C-alpha cells in the first residue's frame, strides 16, 4: 500500500523502540506545544520554559543519547526522531533540547571531570537545571579561532572576560559552557550563572525563533575556581565536536519543519476549491506536492543513514555537513512551496508554514552557515583547503 505520509516505507526501517520514542515525543508536542505555539511565536516568548524543560527531562529527551548520570542512553536514530518531532512543532523547542543536550551536556559529559559531571548532568537530564553554550561572539561567528573572550589565571583561579551572542537558553540557564582564549589555547569552562560578574540579557525584536529564549552573555571579571575548566580538551576540537553533535540533530529536525509544512499544504490542497474543484486536482499543484514529497523523504532517508553511521561509530564531520547543508536548504524550499499552495493563508499563524519558514532562516545559518558547510565538503572532495 502506498502511504502519503510514508511513501518510501521508511517506518519499516525503524524498530519498535524507535517508533515508541517517536510516538511519545510526537504525542507530547501535540499536547503541550501545538495548541499554544502560534501565540508564543506571535508574542515572542516561551512561557513556562522551566516546566517544559522538566517535562522533556521526564521524557528522557535531554542529553538523550548520552550514557549515565540520569541520561536515557538512547540511540542516535532515536535522538534524531525526537528532534524531528520537536521541530515539527517548532524549531525553538528543538533548539531548547539541542542546546541543552547536544551542546552543554555533551561538552560536560565528554570533556568534564567526574565532579563536574556529577554536579551538573543529573539535574540537566531531569530538566531541573538548564544549560547554554557560549561560542559565537558579537564580532566573531564562523571563525571561532578569532574569539576575543579571554580567561587568565590568577593564582589557582581563572578570571573570565568577554561577550557571547545569540545564545539559546542563556537567560534561564543555571550553567553556561563558555569557550575562551587562554595562554594555553582555547579552553571550555562550566560557569555557574549566579557567579558575580556574569549576566545574560535576553535578545528581543527577533523575527525568527521567536518562541525561544535567546540571550547575550556578558562576563565582567568572572572569577572561577580551577575546577571550572573542562580539563579534557584544549583547542577548537572541543567546541567543534559539540557542534557536530548538535548539527546532527538539525539534520533530522529540519525535516520535521518541512514535514509539518508539507502536510499543511497537502491537507489544504485537498479541501481548498477554485474553479469548482479542489486545487489538489490541478496539475501544477500536484507537481509541487510531488517535488516536496521527494525532497522531504530523501532528506529523512539521509538523516536515517547518518544516524545509523553515528550509532556504528563511523559518522564523519564532513557527512554531518552534507546532511545539514542539504536538509535545511531543502526544508526552506519545501516551506516556500507550501506557502504558494496556501496562497494568502500561508502567511497566517493559523497555519504553521510561515512560522517554520522564518525559523529555518535561522537554522540555515546557525551552527555552520551554508557557505561553511560547502567549504567543508569542498575541502573533503578536492583535498584543497579554501578556508585559508
């Protein structure tokens, strides 16, 4: 049987456990996010974020693919399915989970001391503590080696100064994983946000990711003990490995936004009448729907393939760039095409299409712009480094 929602039979590749994770997250999003998301987006807020985080923790969605410390220890595919379902509701909700688990928790889990893991990870996995990840700066985006945030030793302490920009969860975080220049190279620090000198003003006036807490981090002589440093890594390998893990989630998540927009367009085409019949019966509309379905399900297949490689321990950063570049770019095109099917209704918050399209404009450039991923792939293909 041909199923419009699963034309390639991708569900047959999933185990009962995979399907249970997907359906659980989908049910939570339908109950807790979809009834309110248009209002949150319109108002530019995410009310009850701490309660949502605790609920996501109870689902096992925070630090989902990490082992121990209260984390679910799920497979990479299961984590990807969760990202897809969360972003089908809204990119801001998926960002909350990605930054918490794939960036802040992942950094502590991989590079932190046992004391740091015990201090932070159980509460973060439960959603009792929210984390953020400070890498991007006001004047430094794609070139993190040029960051200006600096940490200097003062006796046994570290003194941290600098600013970070566009930081998801920043204003509500209990711990910030902050990357800084030091005399020894770039180091990461687990910074309690109640430390004197640390502030996180929220960024307003956004036209994308409006249902998400986005902040600036300001560090003015923030004094940290010696054990605040993530001792397991020095250099850009630390933050870049965290970004790879988060980008993997985006490969899946972007297909959630695309799926929601495609389904809205498909439902609309079946019921909206022009010239005496549903617009889904016209050739041009069917051509659009067919092209959207092709890119959507090819993207999901790509995400699934990368997930299996991650579970096997064979996934390379260049392959993650392949997935992020393709899937986000195609997701935006699906949203734009869906908008044309909905016509003027496509710009209304009564439908999810324009909300997803504007969110994806941020997803397209954060955690690696289109150009950066193109250059990653270009270097891998040619063996020539165009970054220099």
